[in-house]
C-alpha cells in the first residue's frame, strides 16, 4: 500500500509539473507573438502600478498591477538598513518577491530576487 501511495504522489507531482510547463510555454509564446512594450511609454507615470503599502518609517514597498485580462502582478521589496560609508551603487540590500497570477489558473508564478553589483563601474 505504501508503494502505491508513493506512485500516486509521484504521478500527481508529474502532472502538476506538466501543467506548469504548459503555462510557461503559453506565456512565452504570447510574449513572443506580441509587440514588445506596446502599451508602455518611457515615463514612470504610465507604469499603472499602485502602491499598496508605504510609509516614511516603512522599509517595505508593495506595488500591484491588475490588467484588464485579469492577470495580476505584485512586487514586494524589502529594504535593508543603510550602510554608511559604503561606496557601491546600492547603499542598501534589497530583497524582492515578484508574483504573477493568471485568471482561471490555480498556479502562481513566484520569483525571489535580490540586488547585487558585479564590481564594474556603471
């Protein structure tokens, strides 16, 4: 019975991975078929992101954008303390989470990101 349960778990995981692969392939095909940046201008006011949480004392910022299609993008950034005397491009450490959800899909794409520099002048 234990062996059967393990087989069912592996099969279920395989189907979930296959579904995620299909979602990613569909998203890539859509991006390749559309005109890059067709709805964007070169200024920040056209980004259509709203600030969900931000205050002068807060070290985190949450930006949210919901498209007419129902797709939603949420970016959460947590700022580390200022590093005084630091001579690099980023005086703080920054940790970010980017989440993308699509209507009708139970999966959620989530990316954990950080900011770093490679030591070259910019």
